[in-house]
């Protein structure tokens, strides 16, 4: 074994660690930190987040006489608004929040293709579109594909049934007109 002058020969008993081991140790440390960081995330209940009552018993002055106390209680009951049941939102179908202008596919623009594509999308409880399919084609495969991709990005108001948001389907026309560009 030839070593350059001035450098000591390598010690055969010393082995270097593999970079793979260091990467695995780093990943394990990151996973360990992630676990402890997220362990208590979301454990706060709604009751923990409510503000304290505006006055406590320690802050409330003692009534001067039982008659005044009864009068104050009667006034407070008269002033307090009556609790009514919250009105449930009326049932409605899913609807598009705002119809954004679809981006015109460059290939279709160069080919001077126009048309309207009617797309059906499943709208989940959060208003996101999924399972997009074409109901009525435009005559251009490029425009049909672009319309499906556009509708997947759009945001909808979800349908409401019995006061709860539910998944439903909606049909949306997507217009591609060259004079709009």
C-alpha cells in the first residue's frame, strides 16, 4: 500500500460509519420529534377554549336586602332575551361559489376550437369536486379534458339536507369562446 509522504497510513482497525446509517438515525430523530410535537395536538376540547364567565361570585357584590335581590332578579329575567331554537338552514342543492373564467388550452386556441362542455361532479361535504365526468361534449377532445381539469379545481357550496352538509352531484357548463380571450 503506497501512501503519499506526510500522510499517516490508514488505521485498519478503524471503520467509518456508512452514510446510510446516519440517514436512518436522522430520520428516526425526526420521527421521534414529530411524535412528541403532535402527541398533544388537538387534545384541547371546546370547553377548554371557551372564555371564562364575565363575572365570578367573588366579583359580584352582595345584595343589601332580600327584597332588592328579588327585584334585581326579576329585572334581569325581563331584560334577558328569550332563547329560541336556531333556525335550520333550508335544504339546498350544491352550487358553484363563483364561476372562474376557465383557462383556454393553448392547443385549442391555436386550432381555433370553441364549445361548451357540460360536466357532472360529485361535491363532498366540504365543497370540493371529485369524480368529474362529461355529460355533454364540446366536439373537441382538448376542450373536454381541460373542462374536467378546471372543474376539479373549483370550489362549491355543498348541498344541505336536514340542516347538514351532504355530498351530492352538480352539473356545470364550461364555456370556451374565442371572442372572450
